[in-house]
């Protein structure tokens, strides 16, 4: 169906990720609690899946790299979707916790009712006002909420949500840059280790061939 716009490459990568997790569990599960290294579970059952798993991992990585290179983002549409599809509702729950001093569980229950109401009414996250919040807040807590429309709007703003996550692993630009630098450093370190191991293998091969030549005269 040519009219469909499924993110096929990303779906494939996601699917392979699931199977790779299975490979990992299977391989290491086979080796777990082995009584000695020269055992069938360690030397046969576990390794026979390693290269198949590596092949799948390389294929998924290559496919993801090509996808990222050629992807075209409709940023305005992405922001509009994020503004309307309730994806930032959790941050509004956090806002309620800070503003009203209630538990996150209570805030979660309040927002769950609000989202259900908005969907039933055919409305979006952008349509949430202090009126809706106060209605369900009072039902759950037994008093009026003091949250303002401005605070609700800020809590639901996807851009402010992203910029505000400055903790480790967060989405703020400076934190994303830090994470990328850490990954780059890890790759450089792994590359150096790999090169050193390759050099050792090369030297061992030279030594082996020399020993064979010495034996054969």
C-alpha cells in the first residue's frame, strides 16, 4: 500500500533489538554456573549463537545509521503532536505535586481522570485548563486547586519539558552533549583495546609460525 508511511526501518531495528536481548539472555544463561570452562554448555551451546547475534546487531546498527542519515523531520508537526497528544501529562502531575503538596500517586490519579475526560469530550492536551484540573482535583483531594492556567501550559509544554531535564540521562541539550561525549570516549577506548588485542594476536601468530619453522627445521 504505497499510501502508507510506516517507519519500516525503525520497526525492523526495534524488532531486532528484542531478539538480540533474547540472544544475550540465552548465551549468558547457557554459560551461567558452568562447573569448568571446557564444558559443552560453554564451548558449544553458548558460542554457536554469538556470531548470529553479532550479525543481527551489525545489520541493525547499519540500518539505523542509514535511517538517521536520510531522515527528514517535520519539526513543527512534531511539536504540534507533542502539544496535543498528552505525552507531557506526567510533567503536569509533577507540577501538581510541587504546587499542591500532594503525592505523585494522587496527582497521577487526578490526571488520569482528566485525560479520560478530555478524550471523551474530543479535546486535546492543549485544551486542559484550571477548570478541568480543579474539578478532578477537588474530587480526589477534597479541596480546590490553586494551579493557574499558565502553570498548566508550562507543565504541558514539550519544549520546556525537554530543556528542563538536566539530570543525568536527561534531555536538556547540555546533558545530551555530555552523554554523547561519554559515548564517544567509550568508543575511542574500545577501539584502542581492540587494536591492542589485534596486535597481540598478530604477534602470537608470528611467534607460532616461527616456532613451527624451528620445529620443522
